[in-house]
C-alpha cells in the first residue's frame, strides 16, 4: 500500500513513486540535479536549507530534501512495516 512519507519541513512524497534516495555529494548526482533544474523536473523541498538528500521519483522527477538519506530511508522502512488494520503480512 502506498503512503505519504514526510521528507522534512511539512513536505511529503508518495512512497510508491520513489525509485531511490541518494547522497548529493558526488559529481554525477550534482549533474543530475542541474539537468533536472534545467528541464523543470526538480522539486526543491529544502525550504532554503542545505540539500542533504536527492530523491529520484517516477516520471524523471528529482526531489531535493534537507534530511539525510538514512533518515528518509528509515521513514520508508517504518511505514513499510506498519500494516493497516485488517491486513496481514501473510
């Protein structure tokens, strides 16, 4: 089941659309960010803070977040382990 995941400062992303969560420090990721900004596919969810993670989503969208990749991955794992009432893991 797809859920909304908090990526910081009141911003959320659909968990079913996320492909990967990356660290923005490498040169290829920096080029990817610049390319997405040039193409209009970048979503800046940092609220003016330093970019600490890059979320790649379906549709070639690149989402910038001020949270660390480990923090975002932990939130994905928390929501993946929670099952709605009436559903089982079997």
